[in-house]
C-alpha cells in the first residue's frame, strides 16, 4: 500500500482529474484487490476518469508516481477490463 504524501502534487491535471486521482488513491488502501467496495466503486470511478479525459495509462502512471508497485497498479488495469467488458481482467 502507498498513499500520496501530503506535500505531493500531481502536475498537469485539471481539478476534476485531481479529485478522481485522490479518490483512487484513497481506495488503493488495499491495493485495489477485489472486494465488495472495489466491485461497486472501481468501474464507475474509472468511467468517471475516462469522462474527465484521463487514460488508464495516465491513471496508472499517477499511482506509480506516489509509490504504488506494479502489482497494485496492475489491479487498476484489471478493473478497467471489468468496466469495458464486464469481466475482471487477468
């Protein structure tokens, strides 16, 4: 688990994008593993990210920039698969 340090600022994002990234960071307290909370929230959150113009790669890069490891960030890609196809990716 990683969390954005209080003095860290992502650069080059809109206010709306930053709010979504902050919430995604908050949900990352379990590495975005599959559970009732992530099952309900992650597909909608990633859809909101896409609506705000954030690509999945931008989202993953932002989370890696604050210390999430590859395994945790891979979970985000799995949730993006769920959002797009209805099935959690591998």
